[in-house]
């Protein structure tokens, strides 16, 4: 092996829709502004599952997983001084930003347009030296990862790894959808459609912003109960034939200022459009497969001044929003512990994925020893 390369165990996707395979891979040392992180906890997100099922295409073999927390073990020679050091505990996000392009300068690092060498030159390879791709810029279903320094944020000692990893995507996206993308204001009528791990954080963000009413809609009674616990004022079973009418009645028929759809399904987004008030905004939080399309009445959209807002990772600024979320969690105002459905070793990742597919559970976290 090349100097600085280490062997790691990882769950590799070699065929879309098939179980992951635990293999020993080689991870090259960090270059430039990259860092190497030993993974302590890695959560399973439905975006990983959509990719593993082939919903967004891509090349194989690939290591997925993008919600993780760990410990910095190695620094590239160009990592900015004072930003992070060996031994620091960090969360790792898929968000990577240069800080210099037009999007970054405009305060929108989720839309960074810069190219990074790590994207075109994978740091992972198999025992025969063949490259293994890294899914969603992280590859967190593995014992260690190499990422750009812009992707990590330090974590205080009192926040456990399995809690910290949740913030890096699901919490950041849901909370940010309410606070950053929709900019929910005190007294806004808000509906959240889909109350899984991301949707519950849409609820939390809207609740902290002062939404009233705050209506949760889902097909699962368990998730509706959880949404109430996370701040929803009302919960409606989406399976009811009169679900939309019941929701609108809670606004006096006016409609909702903000409707956040945290389900990766275009037809659900279409069904949510009639919930909007005049000048209301529908926020597309869930990400459907590439081949799904949205049908809408453009005349009504224009006439009523309504908007459809895309939401990538809650329009987050990592070094602003992650510390904010950590403060809210430590103060007891942001609930994260209840989001964890189970903690499992890497050897049980396929079982955890199977449980996640059933959509009845929240986050399953893969934990690593040491």
C-alpha cells in the first residue's frame, strides 16, 4: 500500500437494490485541504436508500452513508490553520463549499459551484487497487472517511456521537427548511406532510419559529404521535378521504402560509398544493427519484402569488447552523434523542436498512467501536 494508506471495513453497494457487502478497502491519506475522520456513528438516511435502489443513477461500486460523526485522525497539508486538529470530534456533512464562488459569496454554500479534486480522484479502492466511489461526498458506512475540511464542524464533548451524526443531514435539512428556506414567522399557518426523521425536524423548526397552527400529516399514527411530541398543534391521518378539508378547516379555510413536503414523492407534492394560502409557499424537502415530475396549474400558481421552493440541505451554512442546533439541543429546546430507533454495528447494516425501508422507524444509527 502507498504510504499513509490504511485498511478499513466498509459496507459496499455493488448492485442496485441488493444487500450491501462488508469488505476491506484501502483509504488513501488526505491531500490538499482534506482531512481523514475515524467514524464513530453513521446514521441511515432515506437518500442513501434511494441511491442504493438506483433511483438517482450513479456508478458502482460505491460506499454510501452521509450522516456521521467521528474523530479527526489526519490532516492534509493545506487544511486552514486553526480550523480543525487531530483528535477533534466533528460531525461530517455532505455539504462542501469553497467560500469563494458566486454562490458562496452570496451566502448560499449549499449551491457551491467549485470543483474539488476528491470528486474526480476517489480516495477509496478495493484489495485489487480498483477505485470505489464515495456516495453523497462522504462514504460514511465505513470505519474512516476522507472529506474536505469545509465538510466538518467541531462537536462539544457533552454531545454523544450518535446524537451528533443526526444533525449533519436530517436535522439540518428539516430545521433549515422551516427557518432558512420557508422563513416561517410567528403566527404563520404551517403544514408538514411526512413526519419521518426529516419531517419531524421540519416540525421542530416551525414550532421554534412560532408557527400556529402547526399541522402534521402522515399515514402512520405512530409518526403523528411523535409529531405532536415534537411541537405539532394538530395531527391528521393522510389516509383520511377528508384529510385536506380537515387541515384547511384548521386555518378557517384560508390555507397554509407554508407547506413543507418531507416525502420524496412528486404525487404527494401535487396533493399538497391545494393546501396553500394565497402567497403561500410549498417547500420541496423530500427528494423523489429523477424520473418523477410535478404537474401543477400554472395559472393558479401565478394568480394566487404562490411559490414552490426547492430545499437542499435546509439552505444551511454549516458553521452557522450546526452550532445553533447544538446549542438548542443542549438547552433542551431541540429533541434529538427520540429520533434514534436503534444502534447497530456495521455487520447489521442490511437489517437496519430493511427496517428503514418500512418507514415506521426514525433513524437507525451504525456505531463503531473505539
